[in-house]
């Protein structure tokens, strides 16, 4: 349903071609009208995904290019999604830090200078680390991130809070768990196995998992992630009590549990476990998340558990990717 956007201007999505951006940009266009949405990504090739709205090739490290789009298009909200995720970040730590921090600071500065009404920036469960509480991890739990991605997200959360307190920039954020959807592949994360496993099961190929069978992690179905993001951004300003980033929870499961959920659809599906460097990252993260602040402040309530998510993905993915389910 299209609602009346509360602004006369436009929403710029940075990193629109990624796993989250692909679906969030479409959801924003459906909600606010495609003429209000501008998609951007550093990869010009992804523009084919955005035939329904304006698209710019944009490297967020180029502040002048960002300002050009903001001024030319009359942008009043920015969703800044571009980042290097946990696993890829460990292969290129300095590059990950430069992009994750430099990109955010460019967005926050442009938001301050151009009086952008609202900014969305994703944080992650990666802000927690080996000495954080593992179960029902509280909003304010001790944090000792041990990946460059997690360090950049924790620093970024404090930059967001700083820009709100010091300059009044209305920047809002969620600590996403692993996001799982069927409309695009994940890339560079530690939770990506939970996307890849569906493709293998549906193609009836054996899956090699890079985590151990019982590595329990917080996850969220993409529909819930989109819903949480829109709800947070629509919430009245006075309800937002957390200006670093909100814990949000969907479900938690292990590789063995998602495998079992797929066996009822694909009884011959096989899995083997070959843990690699990503196991250590997963071991440092929470098993489950306490999101009571999000529930209290803006009525957050997830809709999908593992069973419902598997049913939705098995139903939609084969057609979406043109796989033949009964080959
Ligand atoms: C990753 O695995 O790096 C991301 C995340 C949890 O932020 N999916």
C-alpha cells in the first residue's frame, strides 16, 4: 500500500544493489511511490534491478558525488547500506575499515550540511564479541568485537549517536542478525550459509557448510527485516530512545536445524561440515538477542520463525531463480 510520504523530497538508497538493498529499495518504492526513490550502488551493472526508479552509480567514498545527487535530486532521507561484511572484511581489514567508516562519515557530514531529515544506517550483531553475553544478549551488553566489521559497526554506532546529540541529525539504526531472503544472494558474511543452503537444497546438490552443525546464531527473514526498518523509520522521533542502534531479534537456529527444516521438503538433501575461519567469527557472536527496547519503543514484533521462513523460501525461490524443483 502506498502511503503519503511525510517529506516532499526523495529517499536516496546507497548500496541498493546488495542483499538488503535490493528488497528494501523496492519496499520503499512500494510504500512511498517510485518517483520518491533513488537507488545508487558503486556497481553500475546492478542498475538493471532498478528499472522502476532513478539509478546512479555512486561510490560513497566520493563525498562530492554524493552531494551532487543530494542537491540535484532534492534528497531528504538517506538509507546508507554500503559496507564490507564480516568474512570479507577479515580478508581486507584496512579496506573494510576505510569503506565502512569513511562511507558513514561522508553520509553523516552530508546529512548535517544539507539538513537531511532522516538517515538509516545498519549495524549488526557483530558489535558483540567473545566476552559478550551469549544468550538473550541485552542491548547494553559488554562489547568486544573481534572482526574489523564488528569494530567498524560499534564505532559507527557511536558516530551516529554523536551526530544526533551534537548536530541533531536524526539517524536511526538496527543491529541486524543474519538476514535471509530468496531474492538475492548474500555476499561476504558469516551468516551467508543460511542463504546458500536453500539454493543447494532446491537444486538437489550436496551442501558444504563452513560452520559446525551446532553453531547457533541469531537470524531474520528478509520480510521481517524490511518491516523492522520501515517501522523504525516511521516511528515518532520522541519514541526513539536508542541513538546507537537497536537490538532486533527474529529467530535463532543452527546449521543442523535449518538442514532438518529442509529435509521435510527434500528428503535426499545432504550436508557436510567443513568449518573454516568463519567459525571463529560465529563463535564470538550471540546465540540469541534481547530486543525488548525495540518492542517497547516502536512495537517491534517478528512474524517469521524457521518453519515459516523455510516454507516461504521453498515456495518462492525456485521460480525466482528459475530452478526446476522437480528435476
Ligand atoms: C555477516 O554475517 O557479516 C552479516 C551480519 C550478521 O552482519 N550478515
